C-alpha cells in the first residue's frame, strides 16, 4: 500500500499470512484515533470560538445533564475498545502459539555478536540468510550465544527477542515469493547495525533444490541435525553412562516430552530448555534416583551443538512404556502435534 502522492510506501511489503490482517488492524486503529481526535479537537475549536470571554453567545438555559448523550459517549468507545482488544488478542495468539501442523518446517536460529546462524532440520546451515518455501508454516527455535538480540522480519510483521539461556520459538507462514530484510532489532553492541540479512521465500521445488545444492560446504557435513547430534553423542562418550545397560545416568530414549521427577522433588517436563540445562548444568536438575555425577558441559559446547544433541535425544525411539510409568501423558501437549 502506498500514499496517493509521491508513491511513498505506507508500510513494508506484506509477505506472510498474518501480515494483511495485522495491517488492517493497524489501519482500523489509526482510523479510529484520527476520527476521535478530529471530534475532540473540532469541538474544542468550536466551543472556544463560540464561548470565549466576552462573546455574545446565548448563555441562558445551560444544560447540566443528558443521560443518553453520556451513555453514548461511554458505551460506544468502550465497545470499540473491546473490539480492537479482542481482535488484536486473537491475532497475537495466532502469531505466538505453535501452528498445529505436521507440515511445519523447523529451523534453528542462533544469534551471536554479530550474525545469525540458521540451521535447517536436514543439516544445511547458512549465515545471515534464510531460505524458506512459500506456503509452509515455519517454526523458528531461537537462542542467543551471548547477549540479547531480536529477530525481526518486517515483511512478515514478526519480531521476537532472542535471549541467552533459553529457547524462544517464533512462527510465520510466508505467502509471497521474494527477498525480504532480516534485522536484529535489539541493540547488541558496536556492530548491531550490521547484524542484518535476507530471508528468501522460494517455491517448494526451489527449496528442495537449494537443500540439495547446500548439503556440503559452509560447515555442512551432509548430515541432518540429529545425525550431527548422534556424532557428538558418540564423540563425548555419552553412552558410557546413558546406555540403558549402564544404569549410571538415566536412559535417554523416550525422554523428550516426558515428565521427570528431580531429586529435590520438583516435577519438570523434559522440553528443549530442560534438556539444555541437563547437558550444560546437569547437577541443577539431577533426576530422582541418580547420583549427581555428570560433569557440566557449559563452555564446552556451542549453542548449535547443544541443539544437535537435543534433536538426537528427541528422535531416540520411545520404548513401550509400562503401565503407570512416568512417561508420555504430557508428550502430546508438549509436542503440540509437531515433531
Ligand atoms: Cu544483535 Cu542487535
């Protein structure tokens, strides 16, 4: 949409499912604001010019009360305000809550001073660029390796802080082919303004082709994220404690999404954040019945490696749970239908 004069764009291109409704909401809010501002300022000017001190206006029979007028100016703005609130809340939930889609594409994003590292589930990595297919929901799982960054794609009307220490997800569904700006929208140091990039929305065929062309190079080893995690798992000798026959550490199969009872009695769901902490700072979340003997891996793994390990753990096959076992019931809720 552009201004009728000078062809000035009013807002950036809209290229995601949420963009158009968000623009409409914005337009409605601006329209309402302009309308009520005009009414208030119009009346102020009218009354000032009519009733200034010394004017010859008729001041007999002053009005003190008009019930229907007072109800109208209270209830109509209230209804409009609630309407805007309800609409905005619906949009906010739609943009924040996971899209229940088997089809969703999981992209892992690590922000660091001063670049964006993306990783596709099939292992392809790219820096400051993101290729996504049109018409498919994309779920970003994001974390920062140092300070707070913010992942901002104006054309998708989407922005989320990327913080150290915990994962944050973000959803969008690109609807239009093209090349769109990616910004860091949180001041993060001297080269914050250079922490930009491009999101390429391509056809599903071109996306497949891009995946094929980028299986190697750029640090890609032709393996998926979870295969990279498996290689790390073996390299770090995790199995010497976590293999089921070892009985030193808790077995990892079926762990993701299950409820864990910790040695201090807390019950936690083994989600992304829990698994990250269990790898980096295991003694803080020792599982009930096990000794707190696992060494912390903080400082020894990059955030990308932690994600790879979590993806591998997530994909370890789930053994059939015995009746009444502390595994499973929360699984569907945590996964939200997405794997
Ligand atoms: Cu990263 Cu600003």
